């Protein structure tokens, strides 16, 4: 126990007072406002979720822990609020999340729960403790943020600011122009510049950590001799200083100044500078599983970080990019996936809900004991770097279907999440509200530098402008023809700019015409929606735009969240049947084009139509409500059914032959989008009555019963045989969603002329590629017995 003594007389007086006032030995006063302003908090340790862990406090320029003596839920409540969570659900003792290091700042903390800071609670005083790190306290916070709390992008485990930012500085000039940068000198942010690491005793485990931070799954051995030669050449050639180090930036090079000697390799090709290296770190000892260099045991050079690196040189690391970022890979062609893990529902590349493939069916992972180690294994398996965040509580939206894994436990060295230890679970163990998700480190590609939004009210909207380069290498900005521009093109733009999901893709932007850019440089842009950059989408070789005025240029509105509709496939299979419906009961349906073309030639009102009926239950599993694109002012009133149509086409119903030819179809305008039912704890927000607002709330579903008009396919002209029933929600991409791959559903279908059977009903992306091929090649049922 360390006690500060201001003067001898004060110490004597204090001792005498304590003899008369016993309470003075148990608690001390709170720190001054100046001290409290310096307090920072973080969660650390393993294994843990992002909302739990060992509590660590930054006080007096040093991180430390809190002892578990007298710890309570009230203490945890105060700490969780300071961490940005709304409340605490529990706390732990005896270093459950591992032992911390450094000081134990607080002991015998007693809070009432109403304090704004842990410094306002009673305790023995800062730095006054008789505990060891075996008694470090932990907290479990409710996984819900305080309103207005800004979530940090920094990994929780990052230690102090000394090693918060790391970069790879390429040494050869041409390497800087190629993206991503896979090889270079490792530099760490230091004061107003960058410092190096001495490579003595540097090993591949350290390189693995650096590559993971840079967004690469693996490391490879760098050619150290090559860099030694470059160092010697640079010393002889004395090239201009470009880029890094703690030195001041050089003055701009005069255009009239002659070029370096063409024979000087270092003068022409080298990007590095002949400079005094600044070695901040002299020793790094990573295990290879860390998500950030700062988590590794580090030894810093004391003083001004200019110590030499005897017998060594600056650390050089070379990384292996994943398939999506490989220079040899044509990114325009979609890679054939053989992974047994995938990400869904994320706005950016390298983030999303984790789904794994088991028995040819995709399912989710429960978040119990979900950790950064497990998240990093998934990230590297998919060709990304280590994990930035391991998210719990379905933060990337809830999945549907099975939950395949629970309590995943990885050590970080596994090649696949399937190599980790895990538990098989039942529906009672976990719900989709506990689906795990991740955010991975990905390589920096500089895509955002070639595109911008102008004229919008916020940075999330505006007219799209792109960079073009002429034959002389001069860069200029231009606009995009709005013809054919839609939601999928807007998705790519929003992703490229890091602005989340697309909300709208606009073909007219006259109200955003605040830029002096008027030249239309691209037309006919066609994207799948998965591209990382607009430059990877198809477009006309030369500009061909019928409406070339600037008011018809393309624009976007982006959003941090989006809806995601998905159909309940088993319900379709359970509710299907055939009805022969008299024509005199189908006038309204005919008016809304819900019958096949041959119905127009029928002898109305006599005769009947054969209808394939079923129920549709459409869930919103995204992170934003699904709302019609059109506002209420443009909804169309249909007197026949006495309701408003908020979308022209909401679903397509098709009956296909086994070779994919359409033999019957139907469509359903959104009679009314409303919340029929919701998950527990979710309130309905939309209903059709009294010209109410239409939409589907997150966590709710809209049920179209089998017995309402147009909830069918007119199969009057269909002959007996084997078919495929296909249903597609939001088929024209009118409303933006986070994922369109799950909007379709297919079933094998047998029709004998009187009855119909459906089987193998599934969402379009629910099966493995192998199972989907078997489905498409299915020869048909030989009898009516469905095995």
C-alpha cells in the first residue's frame, strides 16, 4: 500500500484523527474534477463477448484494474454506463476473464448505482489496495447502447496510444501505386510521425499479427537481403525524402528540375528515404493469435526512441492477400465459393452475421462465449485479416433456419471454424436473437478516392461523381448517366464510400445540382450489387445517354441500416392446395391482372379457373423497417378491393418446368404491407386500417393468407407433370435491402392433374451449391410418396 505524506505534522494529525474516528480507515474522498476528467475505461480478457470482461481503468496516465472486494451489481451498473451500455446484468470475481497487469487502482468500491463515475463511489482511494490480480473484478453489461453513444472503431484490446496505429510503408515507388500494399516496412505512430521496429529476433508470428491487422489472412517470408541492398543504394544515391519518418516533409519538387540519373536504380525506383531510423520498439513477442500488435508483449526504447538497432534493420513484413484482393484475380468474375462459412447482412466487405454450412444447409452460430479469437479464425478463413470486433446479440440482423454451433472455442491457429471446439445445440439452447457476427480487417484499396457525392443535405446523399483520367494522365471529375440506374448500383456506391447500405438509387438529381461538374463520362452502368467498386461494374464502352443533361445524372441516398425480407418456406409447403374458382368470383382479380392471359378468352361469367393457392409469411430480419418506395400521396386506390396499393409489384409467383421455362405465373401488388405478428418484445407499427402507414417492422412479419385474392398462380393451362414453384419478393429491387440473395424461394412440385404436392421448399441461398444442383437436376417424383 502506497501512501502520500504531504508533511510530517499532517501525517501525525491524520493518525490521531483515525484513532478517534474509525470510519476514516475504510473510505476516502473522490478525486478532483481534474482527475476524473482523465478517467478512461475498457473491457479486456478472454474468453468474453464485447459487452463483458475484466474492467480496466486509465488513471494517472496508467491502466489498472479494480479489486473484487465488496464489489456489487451497483458498481457494475456505474461502470457499464461509463462504457456506453444502458445497464449491468452481472459481475464476476477472482479474475474470471484472466489476470490483469500493472496497478490495482481501486479496492473496496461501494456504489449506490446513481453515481455518474466510479470515482464518485466510496473506496479505499486511488492506488490503495491489498489485493493481487487474482482478485480482478469483471462486469457483464446489457447489450444495448445508451442513446447517442458513439461506438468506437478501435479494437477493445488496444493498449495505450503508444501503439494504436500501424502501417506498412512500401519501399519501391511502384508498390505504392498498386493496391493493396502487401509488403513494406512496419511503422507505428509516434508523436507527430512514424517510428520503426528493430527486426532483431523478429519472427513469423509477429508478421502474422501485422498482416492480420492490415487485412491479410497469411504472412510470407520477406526477402531481407533485397532490403539490405536497397538500404545501401539509397545511401549512395541520396534520393529525395518521400513519405515517412519523424522528419519534416520536403519541399515540393520543382517541375523544371532535371530527373534523377536514369542509371540510378534507387534514384528512379525507390520510395524510401535515406534517413535516421527511429526505433520505438526493440522487442516484440507475439504468439500469432493476437488481433493487434499492442496486445503482444512489447519492449519500448526509452527516451526519444532514437536508439539504434545493432545487428538489424527496420522490420519488413510481406503478406499474402485473400482471393478477393489478389492482383491476379479478375474481380469482375465472381469466385466459386467452397467455404463452409459465409457472412450475411453486413454493409461492408468483411463484416456480417456468421453462417456455417452443415449437412448441405446454412445456419447461424450462437453467440455464447463468442470471442475475437473465434471471429479471427472466420475472418482469415474467408480471406480477410484478423477480427476488429466479435459482435453478439444479432447485431447484423437475425438469421432464419437452423443454429448449427454454440460456445465456439478457438485458439486462433485453426484453419477453419469447423476445427474449433463447439457444441451442437437445440432450439432451446439459443434463439436467433443471439446470432454471432463479426467485423474483419480488410486491406486498404483506396476505392473511396475515385468517387464522391455532391450537393446532398448530408454526406449520405448526393449526385454521384467519378474520377476519370485522360490520355495525358490528367484526372478530372465527371457525372454518370441516370438511365438504368437503380438500387443495386447505389448499393455499390454506398459500400465504396463506406456509407452503409443504399436507400435509393436516383435517376434525376436536379435538386442537387450544386457542382460545376457537367461532363457525363459513364453510361449504361450495370452492377450485381456485390462489387467493391463501381469500376468493377459493367458499363458502355463509350458514353451513350439519351438524356445527357446534368439533371438526369445518377444519385444515391445511403443509410447505415437496411431491411431484409425473407419468406417462410416451410409454411408455403404446408398450406398449398388447388381450388377451382368460378369466374364470376374473379372480376376483381382479373382487373388487377392476377389471372393468366387465357382468362381474357374465357366465357365470363361461366366456367372456372384452376388456382394454386398457398400462404406467404414474409419476415423482416434486417435492421431497418421495410417501407414502400412511394409515399402515401402516390398510392393507388383500388375501388374493387377498397384498398391502397403502395407498390406495383411486391412478389412474383412462377411455375417453372424442370428446365427453367415459365409455364404459369402470377404477381401480387402489395395489397397492404402491415405487421401481422411480431416477435416477443417487438411492437407493431404498421397497419392498413384508416389509410394507415404501410411497412414491415424489424422482427415482425406480414402474412398473406391462402384465401385472399391474387394469393395464387393461375394454372388452368398447366398439364400434369413435375415443376418448380418459384416465389420472389421485391423482384424489381424497388426497395433497398441488405441482402437480395434470400428474396427467392423454390420448391419441387408434382401435379397429377387433380392434386399437387410440394417438397424441398427452401430459400434461394439456404442450401449448399451441391444441394442446389441436385434440386435443379431433380428428375421428378415417380409417385406421390414424398420421402
